[in-house]
C-alpha cells in the first residue's frame, strides 16, 4: 500500500530531475559551442602562419579579448546585471570621447565603442525594475546616441540610432528567433556586398555616392585583399602580412595594416576557412542570445548592437582594436548571464 502510494511521487520526482538535467544541458550548449569555435579560431591562425614570417599574435589577442570579455560579462551579469550594464555603457561613452582623434584617426574605433555603449545602456534599461531607474537609463542611452550623432563619425551615429530604435521595437516581440535570423541576414548581406565590391562583381556600376563614401583608396585595399585570397584560398597569405603584400597599402601616405574590412582581412590572411570561423563566431553569439535566460528585449538589444558592430567591421577596421572585441564579448556575456536568484 505504501509503495503504491509513493510510486507517483517518485515518478514525478524523476521526471523533474530529468527535466532539470535537460535544461542544464541545453543551457551549456552555447558555452560549449563558444569554447570550440574560439579554440578553432586560435588554432587556424597558427596553422595559417605555419612556415611563414606571419604574425598570428593579433588574432590570438582578439580571441583572448572576446573570451575574457564574455567571461567577465557572464559573471558581472549574474551578480549585478543592471549596474554592470550601465557601467559598461558609461565606460564605452568615456572611451569614445577620450580616444577621438579627428577625421584621419580611429573612426572605426569611435563608432564601435559608441555602438556597444548604446547597446549596453539599453540592456540596462530593460533589466531595471524601478520606473525612475529605467527612465534614467533610457536617458543615458539617448545621450550616448545623440553624442554619436553630433560628435562621432557618421557610421557611429547611424549604428547607435539603429540600436536604440531596435531596442525600443523589441518590446513588441515575444519570439526572438525570427528577429535574430533577420539580424543574421543583415550581417550576411553586408559581407556579401563588400565581397562583391572587392571582386568587381557588382551589377552595373557602383553608385557614385556609395563609391565616394567608401573612397577609392578603401576599394583598392579591398581589391588587393581579394587578390591575395584568390592566390591562396585555403591558408591565405598569412596573418598580419597584408600591409607588406598590398600595393594600395604600400602607396598610402598613412600606415595601413588592414584592408578596412574584417571578412576580407580574414580571407587575405587566413583564407576562406578564416572567414568561415569569423562567421561562426558571430553565429555563436546569436545562438547564445537565442538560448539566453534573459528577457527577449535584452537579448534582441544585444543582438542588434552586435549586428551593427558586424556591419561596421565589414566596412571598416572596428575589430582591429582589442577594446572593441573585448566589449563585444562583454555585451554578449551580460545579455546571456543567468541570475543567481534564478538558479535551481
């Protein structure tokens, strides 16, 4: 009699236990994927530099910065999600104002920092619970956006404004998968368009307005990167050797060490597998945000900021700075952190 009465209780406990294990396994899947992808990125940089005078240190530093930023974001987001996200937004704004060096300086760095700062401030606003605190954080996000529009580079102003608008629109969305797929498609279109310009495969002539915005010098850098990729599509010319092998970089009055495009830089230095690994790293962040236990507006805001950064990196040199790669990892970590109060 006693065993028959306890049977349903034991079965229910076993089902709950199995469900908890499945939930933990699904929650750890993005972390396992991230570790594998970042490890392959570092390994392929070493393979592509093997037997050459290449310098893979820059790629290894970028991988380390992403991993460190992501880990710090996961820890900080678990302990103080609102305060740490707001601090990240303020830090991004401060760095952008401190490193602004004029029209020929680090425009890609300024735009990227302001974009990530806007995303962090919006994530903090969505995570806040009090009306007064949430209003203050939305004001911070608006201040960062206006700063980007008024005093930052045009790309930074456009990207920050797009992140703010996407964050506000995220309140109406309940399912994040379709929105994340759309953001991934935007990034893929940007990469495809950049590659088409570099390969001279744009149907018809490139519009004069777009050509003047990209500048002839940047287009020549892209073309040199495409030629280096065609010469060795498997391993590329070697990491950090673009400046020595590009005629356009050698003829530039300024020191050009990258083709001002992350996918083309990967292709020229590490071949097509390097481009695939770069795309896999971006897809991993979107996947982690899809599986994130945080609210949908927080996850989609971070995804919008990372997509804007991906577009900026496709058309500029945003990912050439370790503070940007670390900031991208930090934002992704903050938006995927699990609250300690929510732990089983």
